[in-house]
């Protein structure tokens, strides 16, 4: 017979203020183009954190920039044949985010 035990975790006191900006980390892998969000601190550290978009205008400008970067990675991958078995064709109407 198993007994359920409740374990309470105490949150760590992390009051450190970090200045920087949200970034996209785009990499070409053998499976496709990988996109992660991160945070580039002013001291040069890259932290894995979600991107925060304070306004719709800022969010859409960042998405447009990400789109350009992803297209560049696919173009580079096509030139060096880094993606095996992955379609490198442009987006279809079904790929559009609405």
C-alpha cells in the first residue's frame, strides 16, 4: 500500500534585477529550423525565458523579424543541404497564423 505524502517546496528568494531584452534563438537542425525564446542580459548572459511582448505593435514587429530570420535559415540550409527529408518550400496558405 502506498501513502501519498504532501511535500511543500519553499520558493527561493530571488530578488535580483536583470536588465536586457528578449531574443529569439534560431538554429538549423537536421529536423528543421528550431526557434526558442531567451533573454539577453546586459552582462552578456543568455537565459532561457519566455519572450514578453508589452504591446501588440512590439509583438508584431518582433514576429516580422523572426519571420525574416527563419527564412534566412531555410535559405542557408537549402544551400548546404543541411536538412534531410524536410521540405524547404515556402509557406502554403495553411501555414498562415490567423
